[in-house]
C-alpha cells in the first residue's frame, strides 16, 4: 500500500523500512510536516503516516480524502493533533500506537527531575570551561519528599514506582485510579491538594479539553513554594506564560520539560544557525533553573522499534481488511 510518511527523519526512514521488510508497503518519505500546504505531497497515497507535530485537522483531512487517502497512522500514543471526528465523517480510519515501552518516558522524566534538581546541566557546562565551583548548584534529597503524579496510567505508574524506590511519598490524580499506583502506597487527591503538598509535580496525562492548561496561573498560585514541575507528556498541559511568572517569583522552584505548547515549529529540526523568533522559549531557556529538551523522552531503541512495528502492522491489517486493533476511537 502506498504510504506517505510525513515528518520523516533519518531514524524514521531506517527503522520504518526495517519494520516494513516483510510487509512490502510502498513508503514515500517526506521530511516536511503535514500541513495544508504539504498535504498535496500525499496525492495518490492510500495511507498517510504522521507524527505528533503534524497538523491533521478537518481541512487537511478533507484534502487527503479527495486525493485518495483512506487511513491515517500516527507514530504516537497521543492523537490530539488529529481531528478524529472529522476523519470518521470522511470515512478515514485513524490508528495510533496504543502501547510502546512506557519505561522510556518514565525513566526520562526521572532524568529530567534529577537534572533540574541537582543542576546537572549547569555543572557540566561549568566544568567544560574549567569552572569547578559549587556555588549555585545545591539541590535537595528526593528521599522523604512528596511527589505528585498527575496521570497514573502505564507511564505515570512506572515513574511513581521509581520515585517510590527513592523513598518518596506519592500523591496521584487521575479520573481512573490505578491499583498499581495504590499498591505503592500512593494516595489519590484533587489537583489543588496535590499542588499544595508536593515537592515535585510530574505530568503524565493525555491532552484533552479537560486537561488543557491543567497547570495554570490559578493552580500555580497554590503550589508548594519552591516545588519542581516536570512535563514529559504534552506541552498544552502547561500554560507556559503562567509557569514563567511562577519561576520569576520563586513560587516554582524549577521546571523541566520535554514538550512545549508551541513546539511544532521548533522541535525535531536543527535551528542552531537561525534566529529563533519564539520569545517564550527563549525566555524559558534563559532561566538557570529550567531544563528543556526536544521531545526525546520516547526515543529509545525499544520504544521506536515497537512504534514502527505497530504502525506497519496496522497498515497491513487495513490493507487486508482485518480488524484494526489500534483504531481511534478504539474499535
């Protein structure tokens, strides 16, 4: 089946080609993001494969449908970048990757937490310049601290298990309680109580209307002063301007993010030789107590391998008329 693969980096091309070796789909790799301007590149492709920063809104879907596309496969678990309702009306199937190594993101979130707490990036930069001074690098023990986990699904529960190993007290918030989280001694509370009591807050929930800007000026006003915030889920969970203000006042003691609300025009590309016009991200990276990475938490051999294998399997199932096990909404 002819498939247009958008946002295709070298590792996408290599690993997706390997996963496709037996299936034999005709893969057309396109480095550009899918937008209204680039949708024409998928003309004649029955399938389109996208990633988190591709724009798969109603107008793009209509254009794809007119060009012959009948299935959209996203190389991600989240699908907030796809208008699933519009796709359903057009008869376009949407599939995602419902499960890949949850350890990859959970472990990275712990890494970000350690980096921002113990000032690891700053210390590394200093020593490269021959500066071995410790002033300004003091952090705090995680042992005995309270960690709030918003979203206690597979990834959040693994993150909680790791922090439980550090000797932390666990608070959680989720619409669906997870027995695995409770087995660690985790206690479910409302967001205000979690914010007020936690020394560390880590976000692991999907982005829906109900969770958009779950961290905002109001919730940050009630956060335990000096708390650290970690986000490896979706950028839209955090009102970045509100977070900046909380950093300025010291209400927020540090911020570590692998996702950013306006990341689509920045992440997954080399902009080191250009002028970045996004003033918000420029302000963020200027803070000494902020760590920003470019949406790499999922980026392990195990996770990428599973993502590619699941994507190819879904395309093969669609082509053969078999049930789609990873359909959005679940079918």
